[in-house]
């Protein structure tokens, strides 16, 4: 019997395979030794959630100093306020707006509305929206990439975001043609693409 002196940590192996590119397979081990999994709710999160159990956040409150944006969201999404679940998630995400996040839920739960609100808040913080002094200056290096595997969904969101151009946001879509796509990538704040064209 050979003793193992070093503790071997468990790993998950993630295998990524592309359907489009030949020989583009990647296997990556992820160590679970440094991962701290929370209990169902951390104590402070649970207290926050308990405080806002049945609270809906009106759109006008979110954009009280930018009424144009509030009107844009209310008219395009036909909502006056966020639902209780959207409010809880919004308050959590807006505190950590510089972090990456993943929102998963079924159709019709308001993920698109939340993402648009967070994108607009980020654009306002980077002075892309409502900053007349930016017209002749170098464009903000903020980029939002929206990728969808469903063409119809992609186009519908593109049409919604395209209306933000009235507020000074540049919106583009990738077509798969390299020359045009490079122009879109360098000149737009929000870029839409299908999986194939990205």
C-alpha cells in the first residue's frame, strides 16, 4: 500500500465541443477545493429578502431623474413597476452592477426587462446617455454583447434596443461579414449577434 500524502481534491471536468468548428474540443478540470457554496440564503441576504417580501418597484422610482428613459421602458415593455421577484433580483444586481451575473428562468418572467434596465443604468453611469459633452469626444469603451441562438428573439430585442439611439446609444447587429462587423464592433455600444455570426 502506497500512502497518499497530498490530499487530492475533487474535480469536475467540463467538456466543451463546438458544432461548427472541426477539432474544437476543450476539456477543463475545475477544482472544487476553493469553492464556498452558500447555504440556501446567507443571513444578511435572508434579512434583506424578508424586508421586501411583497414590494414592487415602480419604473418611475428607478429612473426618477431620467424621465425619458422611464417612459421608454414603460411604453416598450408595457409595465409600470417590477414584480416582487424582479424587484428582489434588481436590488441584488444593481448593488453588484460591475460583476458578471447569469439570470435563468423560463419565458415570460421578465429577464429581458431586468437586463435592459441594468444596461441602461450602466450606460447612464458611463455617461453614454444624457451627456451632451460626449458628442465630439471619443466614444465610451463600454460594450454590451447580446448573443441569442434564436434569430427571432435576437431581432425582437434588437428592434427594442435600437430605439435607444434617440438617447445617444449606438446599437448594431453583426451580419457575419468581417468588414461590416468590425465597424459595428468598434462604433457601437450595444452589439447583437447570432451564435453563428459572433
